[in-house]
C-alpha cells in the first residue's frame, strides 16, 4: 500500500531515506504540504529525481525556503518547467547560488519575468555565462537595473547581440561604466540607434577607443550634440577617418575647440569639403597651426570667405605654400589686409598669377613695403594696371629695381613723373594714399 504522505506530521518527513524519497509517485509529491516541504533536508532535496521535480505544483515550488534552494543540483534546476520558473518568488530568485544561475537553459532564461530579472543580484548577473546573456530578449533587457547593467563583465558585454544592444534604454546606456564602454565591439558601437547615441553622457565620450571611434556611422556622427562633440579628447579626434570627417555639420564644426582643431591630421584636413570649410568661424580660423595650413587644397582655399581670410594671422599667412597662393581667386585677393600683405614672403609674392596681380586694389598696392617691391618678377611687372601704378607711393617707386622698371613703360613714366614732383606735391600724394588706405581698412572691418 502506498505511503499516505498527508498522514505524517512535518517533522517526520525528515526521517524518509533517499530511496524512499525517490519512490514517491506524482500523487505523493502533490500531497506534500507547505509545512512538509519546508522540512525536507538537503540530502532529500538532492535525492529528488528530475521527473519528480517537474511535477511540483506552482504553489509547492513557492514553498521552498532560503535554506533549501541552494541544494538543487544542475539536473534539477534544468528540469524546472516554465510554470515553475514563473512560480519562483522574488526572494527565491535572490537565494539561487551563482552556480545555479549558470545552469538555466535558454528557454528558462527567457521565461523570467521583468520583476524576477530585477531581483537578480550583482553577483548573480556576473554568474551568467556569455551564452546565457544572449538568451535575454528585447522585453527582458530593459528591465536590468543600474546595478545590474554595471555588473555586466567585459566578456558578457561583448557577447550581447545586435538586437540586444538596440534594446538598451537611454538610461541603461547612460549607466555604462568606462570599462563596459571600452568592452563594446566596433560592430556593437555601429548599431547604436540615434536615441542611444544621444544618451551617451559627456563623461562617457572620452572612453571610446580607436576602433570604436572608427566604427561610428554617418548617421551616428550627425546625431552627436555639440556638447558631445566638445567632449572628444585630442587623441580621439585624430582617430576619425578622413571619410568620417566629411559628415560633421555646421553646428558641430563650430563647436570644435582649439585643442581639437589642432589635433586634426593632414589626412583629415584634406578631406573637409569646401562647404565645411566655410563653417569654421573667425574665432577658430586662427587656431589652425603652421604645419596644418599647407594641407588645405585648391577647393578648400577657394572656399574661404572674406571674413575667414581677414581672420588669418600673419603667421598663418606666411606659411601658405607657393601652390596655395596661386589657388586664391582674384576676388579673394582683394580681401587681404595691410598686415597680411606685408607678411607675404618672396616666394609667395613671386607665386601671384597675372589675374591675382590685376585684382589688387589701389589701397592694397600701397601696403607692399619697400622690402617686398623688389620681389616682384620681371614677368609680373607688366600686369600692374594704370590705377595700381598710380597708387604706388614715391617710396615704393624708389624701391623698384632698374630691371623691373624696364619691364613696364607705365612704371617708367610714373617714376619720371614722381621725379618732377616738388615736396608739396609728394606730401599731397602721400596724404591721398593714406586716405585710400583708411578706406580699405574700414571696408575690411565691415567684411
């Protein structure tokens, strides 16, 4: 005759031997009361077969105490049905050992409710195998708490699938600590949604490494706020590929700091589009270093606006190479101010094309100093027009060499004309040129 389980008082349950426990039928298992289950000792619990474990009812599962839960072995844990998993209370979840946590199967892992997931401790989260991490679905991932997210190890982070990464909430992205950010693979970085990109904190930005930086997509780059852009450190700026450089928009470009601008490599500078070049403001232009200036290409140079040209420092002007000087359009030539013109080196002056020479205004002509005048080549001299020649001051005329004078009939006549001036006429002439210079300065300020 089968043992009548219900007849035993709870404490008597402890006297059953392992073989007797294993002989319990489904009906006898179901007959175990709350109190009787509570009195099962660890040897008896470990004796239960996987088949017996699977027949415990929802209520019975919820009766196992803190002292009993840790004694379930791997086969028993993996036998728990979906209904039984759902029956585990929040307290019982926290009683599971780290080893037991690592035993749950895919189906079991995906069964946990939002509330159960929220109950996992930091140690339990870290006990999950990389494979188990991939089991969590898009409804479960958002339920991870701050502490749980920050508990994920480097290996666990790198195991997360694309779908899981995109399931992270804005808050969860914000919670990632620096070691976790650095653990993200380039592929994982590249699948961040726009909302997730916006959730990255300024304090997190400096932790992205070389490979991660290069993984940012065009959409992600355009999504960065100006505050996020300004948080990238010098070394990170250098890691953007030349192609990525072309994605920055106007507001982002105007956010670049002095340190960031001076971090641009020659390959990056060459890739800015002409339109992007026009976005740098008058505060930023002087930040380009002497070694960066020579890498601006033809289209970039011709994109410089009047304001940008007037913003270049004399030191920057002096490092434009010969080929770059030739690329300035005749119209751009008219924007250079007095200090800039007086900075032109011999090589730069001799690089001016005939079209550029012809565009210097009379006022600009007066800015060339007596040291620079002799640098104009014999082939350049004939391209000075009548207004320009008339603008040369007596001091400038005296600075021309005989060879230069020979190459321009108008210049020769002008020299002879000045020779005939008396002191009063020379003073008047100089006064007129000062007025002309004043006018161009005012126009430059307006630009």
